[in-house]
C-alpha cells in the first residue's frame, strides 16, 4: 500500500527471528489424580486437557456451548484425532524424513524463543489506570493523519531534515509516493482510531497536536513521519462508560504493551549491535556470486564460509560468531531467503539471525527447556504438525476421474452458479444520525463521490472514491437481498453494519446470475469431490489407526466429568 493499510509485514530482520506459533495446550503429562479420557500409545487426552479445551471452545462460541454428551464427544474427538493422525504419520515413517526433523527442531526453537520473550523480557509488563484511561480516550477518538514513508532509517531521517529546513509535507509526499491518491493528497491515510494501524504509528499520531509532525517512527513496514491533520473525541466520556469497558480494555492494553516492549527490545538490539562490516561484506559477496547454492543450503556454499569463533556481531556481552551464523542460517526456513535483495537486506538478515541466537541462548540460560509446560507445548505443536502432514498425504492420494467429476456436477448442477455480480460505491460513517443527514443530502442532489472523500471512515475507500468493483452479491451477507434490488444509479437506504458503522451504497453496475457449464465449474466440482473423499478417507484412516494401536476412549468418564466454566 506504500504505508497506509494496516501495517503488518515485519522487515527481513524480524523475519529472521521466525517467531512464533505456539500451541497453548496442557500436553500429555498426566497428574496422578487426573483421569485419562483417551489414549493411543503414549499420547493421552487427560481430564485437564479436555476441560481447558472445552472452556476455549465455550468462549470462542460466545458462551453458548452446552456440555451435553454429543458436544463432549465431538470436542474429545477433535483433540484425540490429532494424536491419532500423528501416530499415522509415525507409522508411515514421516519422522525419519529430513524435512520433518528440521521442522521438529524449528518448533522447539520457536517455542523457546516465545517463552523467553514472555517469561523474561515481558515479565514486568503491567497495565496502569493511566494506561486504561489513555486507551479509553483513544477508543472514543477519531484521528486523521498523513505520513511520509521511507524504507530505511537513513531515508526517513533525510526526509525529516528536509521538513525541518522548510520543505512542505505535501511536496515531499509527491516525491515519495507512487500511488496517485497518496501523492496528490499529502500522504493522507484517512481517518482511524486505535487498533487500526501499526501500534507505533498509532502512538505517534495520538501524541501529536493538530498540524504537528513526528520524528521518524519505526513501523512494521519501515519508517514513517506522521502528521496529525484532524482529531475528534467524543465530547462527554463518563466514568460509568469507562468502568463498563475496563475489563476488556485491560486485556487489550496488556497485549499492546507486550507488543511495544517486544519491539523496543528488538529495536534496542538492532540499534546497538556492532557488526564486523568487512566480514558481512565478504559473506555477502559470496552470496551474490552463488545465491542458488546459498538458498538451497548446499554443502559447497557452507564449506566456503569462514568458520570458527571469529566474531561477526557483538551486543554488550553477547557474541555472535561465524559458527553461530552457520548454525542459525541452516536453521532458517528457505522462504526467508527470498527477501534478500541487496547488501542492506542481507545485513538485516544477519542482524535477525544474531537476535534469534540471543533469544535462544537466553532461553537455555534460564533453563526454560527444562520446564514441563514448555516441553509439553513443544510436543503438542509437533504432534499437530505430524497430523497435518499425514492429512496432507491423504489428500494428495485422492484422484477424481472425469466421469466422477461429471456425475458430481450433474447431481448438484443447481449449486454451480455464478451469483449476481454488483459494482457498488460505498459511503461509511460512524453514527446513524450522520448517515441519515448524508442520505438526505444525496436525495437532494449531492455528489456521492464528494461525500465519500469528505466523510468516509473507511480509509481504503479514499483510494477508489468508495468504488468496490464487481463483487459477488453474496459478499454482502445480510445486506445482499436489499442490495440486489438496486438499479444502476440508485442509492440504498442507510444500512446498519455494526453499532458504530453505517453504510450507504450506490449501484454502479450489475451482472445477472447465471448457471455455470461443466468446464466453468470443473475446479469447484473437483474441490467438492476431493473434500468429500478426504473426509471419508480421514474417518476410515482414524478408525484403522485406532484399531491397530488399540486406542481407548472412556465415554463413561467423559460424560461423568464435571465441567465448571
């Protein structure tokens, strides 16, 4: 987007960190007083495991889940069948595959890295009443800002210097952005509130007064200089409203403060680490000349790397040697190398590897690998990986003949339809009163595009004047029936989307629904038939593996279990 949609892609050096996905499970260790509900080989679903999983589903489904026998069995099956499919993977010898061994080690490193961050670096994160008050105001405020985007810190600092020397924000935006809207509108990103943009960008914007601009701010995509152009805060914020939202705010703010501290820790490292620039350049030149060998981790490339304890990077007492570099490079997933496009990005790659080594070392120094909960998390994540691999192999074994595809198409021909396509222009505002006023203005001849550009709170609509392009009418969910009746040029009424979002649409074009021919529907038919066969094959495989390994499920214990939320 050149810096205006929700910023979410970390730089290469963060990619080198390769965190995080961690299974939040209780694992297979069974306390002496716990009952085992299901077992296959040494893998068990304990009473505590099931209860935690049930609670997770309960809250995920809006606290409407009933603890009846059917629901209990369905949840137990979901957990236990993961173990069954993991055993299937073991039976098939997947654990002996090199890529599985690599992934097993990668899982261990990821879990340890995350645990070190949570248990050590983020241990002292606290949420104060002042934090809660600040975010309460943020959630009741609507800002509008512009920014200047730079890929690197040096580029951002150069832009900031030019601003300080008198060049205008608008002139620099025309130079920085290729996107026409951003270039012609001074880097305007539209209106936003908290939790809609990168947290560092958001913090900078909320710290400014109208008309002020920030120093360069490090975001997930690079660097931004933020200029606040508009701030609207709800005029009356009551203590009752605050206390009504306090519990939700506390969870949200805690998460945000952890994110900020994680970034600050990484930023302190990237700014403070000292590289042996000559050695980095030497390695980079070898990478350039033999990139395919580097990306494929070929022995020919590895053997040519400098070896030993020679320091490639230092950060305080931490030292990152060439041996460490080789170890971390070999532990990195291949897609990470795709982001290396020049010496600067390679330099970030090296810093990322060094940072990852710092965290891994910290985890071992704090003996996190010996904690039972950490070991269980590693195991659970690994079993899930094995199960996924076994299921993927089942799916890949499925083939559909042309005759099967055509028969499936004929039996369900009415399902294979191209729904109505509609091109709508959208105007989004925050209150129903404002929407009613704008609808009245439209009915009195106001220009839809002009109102979008002036009033919309949907930032991406500023780039297209609110035009969404041709989309399936099904895209619009509960509004689809009403919108399908619009004629070209006609404006809808006010459509409540959420309690704080109201839409008005104008129809710009329509394409009627039609039936698809077999050739047009072939891919959809193939997916349908493959999924159907996969479900049947998976169910059959699970029963076969259970029988082979004498798996046990204790339905009586399951139904007697007391569930307290």
